C-alpha cells in the first residue's frame, strides 16, 4: 500500500511518517502499516492502560487499588514501538 492510499483511507500523514521514521516498514513498503498502527497517545502509560482496558484484562478495581503504570508500560512496550506519540505493534 502506498502512502497516498493510506491517507485516502483516513490515516494521517504524521502517523505514516512516524512509522517510516521507526524504519519498521516491510520490504514491500507500507503493507504492514494498517496492522501495526495502534493510534496516538500522550504517553506509554496512557497507551498501555487503554490497550489493556480494550482487550479486557483489567478488572474493575476499587479506587484504593493502584497499578504501577510506568512499570507495566515498560514491560508491554517490548512488543510495541512509539514515534512522536504514534504507537505501532512490532510485527
């Protein structure tokens, strides 16, 4: 898929450029972009909290239970890459 096609499909040029900056594009160009792209967040912690919530691994916790999001993000980010606030799954 070309950059132009991805933009026509609603992806931002900034997200595509971030993917290219990471140097993780496949030999055939941007074919894996859609599968790898996760979205944009302000921090690794925000990304990981949303990710884990979306996949349903976070139970409803009482307010006195706290999760170390910094450490959790550090571990989860082993499978993801970030550039300029855009997140991608390492394929």
